[in-house]
């Protein structure tokens, strides 16, 4: 974790809370040890959404629908969200319905790469794309994600610094983590040097990379 745990605890205390339903979804996810967006990242996400005011959002990595509900509550957008695990899809559907956002959310179950390609083939475009799925696949999905981005659209890539491990030399990384370490470093480099995007790295949560289309 990049941010001091005491700072995160303080932010939890002072941050404006979400609706009662969304806070209940958050508490349930934490009780079940389901990874959800950190509070400081969530606050930054809300700020970006308020500034950009997107009409359409694509989320890659729905889990139990917590971050989708947060984005719906803090924008007027409709959301398409992708999740591979069937049991989490069902829970996400229940949670989004409980938060009263069912009419604005479409949950697609299946492999993210295949779904993204299908959306691109249909000519779908989104104002805001939230990346929070398998980190090693970010770089694989990037070409099609760029195709799905509208003019002046934004990509919000979460967990890019991997709790600070990305700053470590590859020699200090466990063998099983070397692939994701290299792929995420390559992903960050590509976005920071992409002629089609302008990007900024923030040491918020586990690292946020925010990118905006230059078109």
C-alpha cells in the first residue's frame, strides 16, 4: 500500500459518505474480503467524474458492483460493466438493483478481451473508461480500449503501482510477480508516451494513471 494506513483511516472518517445503500454494499464486500476501490482512489474518481461529466462509462472489472454504483451515483451517465466470474455478476446485479441504478447499468458476463472486441466491432464509444481488472492484461487491452474511447474521453487505470512494488527493481520482485511487474511498467510507459493520449500518474491508493484523448 502506497498511502499510510493511518491516512486512509482518517480519510474514511472525514470523507463524505455515499448513499446508505452503497455504504452497505461496501461494508458487505469488506466483510467478505472482496477487493474494492480504496477510499482515497474513490474520492479522486468522484472528483474526475464531476469535472468531466461523462454521458457513458465503460468499466472493466465489475466485481460486486461497488465501484459501478459509486460512478452512477456521482454522474448522470449510463454504465456498461464487464465481469468474468458468474457469482460476482449475480451479486453485482443484486447490488446495483439495491442501489436503485438498475435502469442505468448493463452488466456483461464473460472474458473482457472478447467483450471489448465485440463492443469495438459494434462501433461503441464511451466518454469514460474505468480499468480495474486483471492488471497483466491492461497492456493487452489497450489498443481496443483506445478504439472505444470517444473524443476527449478519459481512461482511469487503477492499481497501476501495485502497492508500490512497481518502483522496485525487477530483481527484487518474486518470480511469480515478474510478468505483471514488467507488463504494468510497459503499460505505464506506453500511456505516458502515447501520441493519442496525454497521461498523468498519481500516487493515490495503489496508483492511478489518468489518460485523456488528445483528439
